[in-house]
C-alpha cells in the first residue's frame, strides 16, 4: 500500500491454481509462483520496480522449504482505461 500509494480497500488478492504448467526446461520438479499486480495509472517506474521487488521478497519469505526449485516472479502493470470495478450489495 505504501509503495503504490494505494488505499487498503483498493487492494484485492486472487489466487489461481493451475493444473498444467510447463517451465521452460520442462523439469517436472520445478514449481511456479507468479504474481501480477495491476495498478491504475499514475505510478512512477520507480514505484512499480520497488513494488515488484518487495513482492518477490514477501513471496520468498512465505514459501516453505521445498525439495525442488520454485520459479518466482512478480509483474506490475498498468490497468488501462477499460478497467471498471463495482461493489454490489
């Protein structure tokens, strides 16, 4: 929230488990954890970079000790003018 200058109420988390993932080298023992962070426009490149680095740190600390490799990534992107949100109920 601090890095992106966002309100807590604007932050959402969605986790999606994928049954079929292929890592580039095809190694079945390699897991993948990918985080995409969508922001409304107006953040600087420095803010986006700092946010992706911080998310990588958080993900790394949250992962349990594993026997195999885990490819971890974080991507910050700008939502375009077509993004809409509604709270119903």
